[in-house]
């Protein structure tokens, strides 16, 4: 039988020591006993224990000396103090020295069982977080997210810190930058990882269908509702739901989502009774929700409820040092590591703007691996757009005998600057307009004129 953990029991009263030993071994713990503080210190020096339960008043060495020695020799071990002569001063001293908890005799069996179980849960979470940090620092990976750039390392740190909480998270970033991977990492590193992780793209459903998809419906609620249907919030109960493209959620549904966030209840379409769920909500958008609030397309109260913790995923253009890592990762996936990019090809790939971000990079690698026979991928094996993007910009055409289409040339120049400004402003139109010294209305008119979305 595999033990739940190793516990050292330090107690000078034999009967109490034996009672604790029987109780803890029945719970599945591996126990060792010490009759006084000095004997306990000797055992701590020779062995490793997950948890130490120690009395305070004992011969030869008291519980405080045991606590100090544990903190010195085995700082990862948790210490619980037990005494029949507790005072406020001794409690404060024990906590200052690093004790996890302080229990007074006589204690109830259920009380000490609960405290020990919570102590082991805390230790497990602490160890998982330590391993997670080591993983990020040594391999530049977090779950399926890859990056060694400062911006990605900061994102990893935030994900690690936020994952264990139940708070809502709003993930922002351009299309293709990996927002769903961030949401999945938050779920997989949380206490909810053994429950469902449900994703839904709010932009892919018509308004009526999205409400039924999220909250379910009862039979006869609308034409075609021939049976009761569970919604995705019910399916995600105990786990996480990821609402991608949250900016596309209709206003009529936003109030219903707000209710779920505030009190955990909702009603199915056509239903008359409340359903209660425990679901963590993570949302994402590549749009400016502040602008949507101003235009009346998004509720301000919902916005602030969704972005309790905001996480921004940088574009690939803002972390060029990550491109070689990503290329190596995708080559491993699509070629088993059999193919490599030449230095010249790599230089072209780093210079390319990657407006489709990591998704575009991944698709490019898959295509190149499929269409290239040789092991070393050369510049000529790359897509045409990657090759031409590294060439100097063409000069403006001279006026020939047939003249030039001045209006078309001006339009191309104007469109080029519109795209540049949007890229530089991360898609935020108000900021892009400022870069071009245009009013927002004038900038929006030009986007409409050229069909730029």
C-alpha cells in the first residue's frame, strides 16, 4: 500500500503518542515516533519527513527547539505544534518560527485529521508550484506555450500565480497568438484540472443558438427544442469554461453571463427554475472592449467582472527571440526532428512580420516540411511572401509614355500605412488613428473605404 506521506510524532506522553500513531496510520500515513525533543532532532537529521507533529513541553529539548531544527534541516517539512499549556505568546512565537498550525489539548480526532489533511494539501500545492517554476526557467515552456523572451517569461509567471485561484481572467492579444493555450494552461495548473475544460467561440453561434449552447434549454422552449438539453455551463460544472471572442457576445446574453459570475446561477432557455454551478470563467478577445463599451456594444459592469486579472499575450513581432524556439518545436512535431532551417532561411523567417502570429508560423512550417524533400530547408523552400518581405520596398514607378494610375498608387500607399498603423497599435483603432495624425472618424472612414477589417 502506498502511504499518503511520512509523519514524525514527537510526544513525551506514551499514551498520546500511541493514539496519534494509530489514528494517522489508519488514515494511510507512514509514522515514526520520538519520546522527546532530542530524540526527534536525531531522527530529523537522519531522515526526511513531510510533516512533524510535536508537543511543546518535553524533556531534554522542547517543541520550539524541534521546530527551529526542522526549519534549518528540512525547510519543506510542515510543523504542527500541540500543547496543553498554550498561551498567546507561545502561539505567536510558534507562528513566527514557521509553524503551520497550533493545536490545544485536549483536541478532537476530527479536528487534527482535518488540519493534517489541509497541511498535506498545502505542501502538495507548494511542491507543484516549485516544480512549475523550475520547468519554466529550464525549458522555456509552460504547458504547450513556448517562449524565452522577457514578455513570455512574465506571462508564465502570471499564469503560475493566477492558476490556483478561482478568479476570472480576461486574455487579450491578436488572433493566432495562443490565447486558448493560455486558458488551457490556467485550467491544467489549477485544482480544477480533473474536471471539464469547455471552450466556446462566441463568434460562431447566432444569438439564439449561443444562449441555448451556453445555458441549455427545456423541451418546447422554441421550435426544434424536442428535448431538454444541458448547457455548456452545466457540463463545465466544477471545471473551467473558456469564452473565446467574448466581444461578439450579444448584449442580451451579457446580462445572463453577469448573473452567473455574480451568484453562480442561471436558467435554461424556457426554464422556470434556477440552476447553480461552480465554474471558473476565462474569456478572451482580440478586440478593444473599452471601445465597445463606448459604442454601447459591451456592458461596462461585465467588462470589469471579467477582467479581475487581465493577461496579455504578446504578438510574435514583439518576441522575435522566440521564433527559433518555435521553429524547432514545430519541426520536431512535423518532421520528427529530421529537418532543419538553414541560417539564411532562419534570417528571413525572423524578419517576416507574422501578422497571423504563432498560428501562421505553425502552418508555414507544416507546409514547408511537406513540400521539401531535403533535410536542410533553404530560403528558396520558403513561401513566396516570406522571401519577398525581406526584399527592399519597390520605389515609386516613373511616369512612362502610357502615364501612371496615380489614384491607384495613392490608394496602395494609403492602405499600406493603414495596415502599418494597425499593426503597430496592436489593432486598437484609436491608437492607430493617432499614429497617422487622423481623427478617429477619418481613420474609420478609410478602413471602410478599403474594406479593411
